[in-house]
C-alpha cells in the first residue's frame, strides 16, 4: 500500500493513500471522545486539502468506542459541512464489532459506512465507491 503522506497523533496514525483515501490506524485502546473526534476530522481535512475523501478506520482488535464518540461520528457529518464520500471500519474485536453495527443501525450515517475484517477489503470497497462517483 502506497502512503503519500503520514501524520501521527497520540491516539492514531493517519496515512494518505491514493485518491484521497485516508487510513486511520488506532495506536492504543484510548477511548475516542469529542475532542479526539474533532482532531480526527481536522487531520483528515488537512491530509486531503478539504477535498472529497473517504476514511478507513482501522480499529483492529481494540475497543475505542464511547457513546459520545459514536454520537459525534453520527452528528458532526452534515451534508453542508463535510467532504466524506465513505467510511469503512476495520474491526476484529467482537465488542467493537457490535458497537460498530449499533452505530450504523442506530445513527444512520449520512455516508456509506461498512464494517470489514481486513484493510485490503475496506480499501477495495472504498475505491469502488469513489470510482462510481467520478
């Protein structure tokens, strides 16, 4: 996987991939909160120069979700305030998988959002969505 640019914060590493796809690898099991959510959005926008983009959240086997984080992820994306085309969640922890499913079913994200077991599957899905949008 070719990485064009990388930014590391205390809780995650952000890698800009081709076609404005950002891969976020969570570094530890620190719970996400609204402040980190804002940092996450700002970092994605910085890497993509505020252009339409897609995010792949590689949670892996960690459990980082809090109710506030899920609510923020669902509410902060309004069609007037974001450039996101898709969101993929790569999750292998059973509890995090349940939280991810609950997020999708309860908060009804405004953008296509799917759960995957591997980053490569998520990347293929995101690339397909971005290709359709062109």
